[in-house]
C-alpha cells in the first residue's frame, strides 16, 4: 500500500510503499531537500542527522551563520548560482538577463491516484488505489513564477514518477533554458554507471563505467531519442549482479532530445539529473503561460538488475503501454521488407502472403514502397496515395484479399518525412524543418516535416486516417528514418526557435494520440531505422517497436539483452530473416533465428517461398510453438541469466505468472572442442514444484533447478551427419519446463 505522510513540524514528506521510502523536506531557505531514497525504512517524525551542516573551506554560504550552503545540501530540484555550483535542474532567464532562481515552498497537496500530463505520454493508474501523488508548489517572488513538482509513488512497485511544471504568474517574459524532469542527490558515489549505447543495427549495447568526481552523461541532440544513447541509465553498486544487490534505474518518458546525467561533486554526492537536453533549449514563457516537463521514472531494486527490469516491465507493460493490444498476445506477422525491399507488385506480394498463410502467419505487413512514386529512396515520401504501378487496385483491394486469405493486413508509413521529389514538397516547400538562407541537409534523401506546426500534423492525420478508413488495416508500422538538422520552424518567431525540437515531438505525440483514438484496435509498431526511437514516450502510443534493423540472430542477442534492461519483452519486435543475413552476411540455423526471436513480438522478415520443404515444416512448427507459448514468452517474468556481453553463451528465461511453466533460451555463438561441464542456475521457479524438462523428459524440483542448476553440458560425440547438416556454431536450445 502506497502512502505519503507529511510531518508538519520537521516539514518532511515520507513517500513509501512496502518496498521503498523516499524522504524529502523543506529546507531552511524554503527549497526542497532530499533526505533518503532507497529500501523501505520506518517512518519517523524527523531525521535530523541526515542533514549534515558543517563549515567547509572555500564554500559560499547563504546566511551569516556560515553553515547553510546549497553546495552541501542534497536537493530535489536545484538551481545554480546561489552557493550551489553543480549542474541545476532548472534555469530561467528573466527579462533583465539574470539567471538566478529562488523557488520556495508555498503549499502542497496529496491525492490518491495520478493526474494526467497534458499532451505528454506518462505512466497512469486504472484506479485511485494504485498510487498516491504529492504535488509541492514553490514560488519565486522575483521571477513571479510558480514551480509544481509532482511525485507519484505506486502501490506495488518500487518506482517513483516525477515531473515539473513551471508557470509564469507575472506579466514579464521568462525564458526557460533548462527544465529537467528529475533530480536526485544521492549521498555517495560508489556506483557503476550503465548506459545503453550503440548505433544503427547495434542499439542498446550495455556500456559501464565507474562513477568518479565530475560529470558522466549521455544524451541526444538529434531530435529523436536515437540509436546512439537511450533515455535510460542505471546506477548499480559494484557488487550488484543480475540476481543480487542494489540498483537504481532512471528512465525518461520522452522521444526527443534528452540528457541523462550523474555529477559527482567534491564531497562524493552523486547528483542524477534527467530531462530534455538543455543544449539549444529555450522555451519562452509569456505571461500566464506554463511549461510541463516530460515524466521521468526511477526504479529502485535491492534484488539485482533482474528485479529492476521486472519492475520496469510491469510498469511500462501495464501502466505506460495502453489500449486494445496492451495485454493481448501479439499477432505473428510476416513483413515483406527484407523479402522484396522496394521491388514488388501485387502478384508478388500475394505469393509471399499465401505461403505465409500456409505456415500459420496471422498478419501480413506491407512495408515501404507502396505509395506514389516510391520506386527508390529519393522519391515519394509524403505522397500517401497507393502507387498504381505496383498496386493497380489500391490498398483496400490488397488488404481485402489478405483478409479473405484469413490473415490481417498491416501497412508501413513514415508520417514525419517527405522527399524533395514529392508532390507534397512541391506544394508546401515551407513545411520542412530548415533554417532560412542556409543549406538544407538530408538523410536518406529525405527532409523532415515541421511537426511543430498544427496544419502539417492535420494534413498527415487526414491522409493516414483516410487510408485507414478505406481498407481493413489492423496494424501500422510507423517508421522515422532520419534525425533533424538545421532545426528551425518557419512558423515560429525568432524568440521561440529554441522550442522547435520539443514542439516537434509534441506534434508526433499529437498525431499518435489522434490516430490511436480514432483507430483503437489498430496495433501500432514504432520504428526509426530499427531502434532509433525505442523509448518509453513512444511505448505509450505504440505497444511494440522494431528493436533493430539488424535481424542476425547472434547480433540480436546483445540488442535484445540490452533492451530488456528497461523495456518489456512484448514491446520488442523480433523477426526471423533469411540467411545469409542481410546486415552481417552470417549463416545461422533457422532454429536459432527463431529461438532468439521468440522472446519478443515475433514474426518473419523473408519470403517463405525461398525455403525448402523441410524448412517450411520447421517454420510451421515454430509458429505453432509461438502460438502455444507466446503468453509466457511475451508476458511472463523475464530473467537474464548469462550475458552475451560477457561470454560465448547467453541464457535467459521467461516464467509464467503461476510459475508452472518456464522457457529457457540457451544460445552459444561459437562451438569448441571437448567443452567443459556447464550448468545454469535458473530463477523465478517454484522451489517445491516438480518440472518436466522437454528435452530429456527428466523431472527436477524448482529448488534443484535454481540451486544446483540446469545441466547444459554439450558433448559433441559420434560422427557428423553425412549431409553436412551438423550445426556447430550459432547453436541454441529452448528448454521448456512444465510443472
Ligand atoms: C527502416 C526500417 O527499420 C525497416 O524495417 C524498413 O521499414 C525500412 N526503413 C523501410 O524504408
């Protein structure tokens, strides 16, 4: 049960549930201070020993008694320039050019449940019993500005959601130069920082470094959350493993420019700050206007990284993702992209679809290339009308034929883009993001539509909704294949150009919001050249995302392992593709490709007609398997057991809610001769249940499997099959354990 207690005398707020305590207080200068964040502790009237006043050389003090300096105060939403020299959460420029702020406590309210954040994705509750929210209002008398800090503690999760709102209450203009979502000053620096970094086709690789005094930060200034750095970081103790130890996960529910930062100061306090990247950010607050930051979520775990991830999975899977598909097993799809690229016509698609249907696929997805002029990457984007050369009978006729076949139909869009060679660009050259008098750069021959403008979003909404209304379309793949350059909007005045990046993302959210409301049963899958916008902001609208353009099973081990640190398995699009693989040209066995993709929103990314009869039999078996077990695979409790970043073997598993079934995925990249004995200690089973292992038919208690381990020793013996089919490298197995 979550609760928030206010101790009036000490002016302390204690936010707690069964798992965590979060203690904040009103400091003597009226600002909000941080006392404690971590495992649940007893409530007390006061915690005076936690505020360590002391005189320190070369410190600047606020008052004459020489012991209150913001430099030495752990704070909740700090500002720079009045004795604190660390990076702030907030920076406001006043009309006179000054940048000092002084937000002091005025009042607070505590309410059951969680209020909505207008225009922004955020976690939500389905009943008021699920969470409690504290809103602390602070005021700066000189700036005439109001600051509202929102804290929600969830009933059953070790998680706190935070955001801030700044209102201009005066009659002079203010400029927000920095408005972060979250700040936490932790009392020591003994952490390993984990970030999730990469590039196209190798997204969310786990990278670690030891925190040291100074700033450790990742972020994006590309306009999208990016392949390069995810808006998610972890601070874990040096002794923390997947199974044990403390970890804090920090996640920003946002899809644009972000900054995830830890600053260790001169006295080993670690300041974690999370929010919209302040680089280039300048939001004008005219009299009466308000700015709402995105929401950030912090998860605490004292049960290792798996427990942290499981909290994110539950929270983001059930209280961030929404709608018809949130809890439903995801349809097994076949996407034609790697099968045809742009080179297709209706008969070719029908042939691919028919074979997919024969194998049991449920959803046929037509990717890029179906619209006017789209025969190459340099034309067509923006002209969302069916290409008569490829589809003479239009989208509706194709979609109906697919439906008649017994599958659902899905369609690709890239709503935010246009090619210079398009009717839309010729009609509205001013609709793109570009800076006056400057060269316009492109990415993949495309420009970015100015989604900060309502008329642009309206136009794209009309085009998409017309197509969606005209045909039985059950799924949309929403792609986004380039970042923003020369950021500037022709529709905004000079003193609002620092708002364009954020307004752009608000436009993206607005379009998602309108489409998901108008077509509530359509399954949206987001994509950005693979995983370039795999973030919690988009997850609010699209419950699944194309994890990466890299479909090679070996590469996918790292990508899916890293992604699982924050994101639910049901959200990760994962497909079996052809060999040699299109990205790394590797030949992996068909079963390994499927064994990796099963842990995700499963599908195929190839023309099944190119497979042999034996392979087709195998594919049918895979689809039957997925239909039988997808509930556990996509919605079970997921445990990472052995990391692909640490060795040749990867193991992960999913356990059903009732613990009666579990599926263990075991993957080995390279084979070796005369392999050592090996066992893997499983997790999450019922110690007292007897599980039957499908591979050898033997039975073991849960406590054996979790303590002695599952024996995975692999002995190559005997003679290699004469047909050359012996699989050595890139081997994998699924162990199905049933009680
Ligand atoms: C990038 C995506 O990640 C691919 O899956 C595919 O949809 C292409 N774009 C189409 O252009």
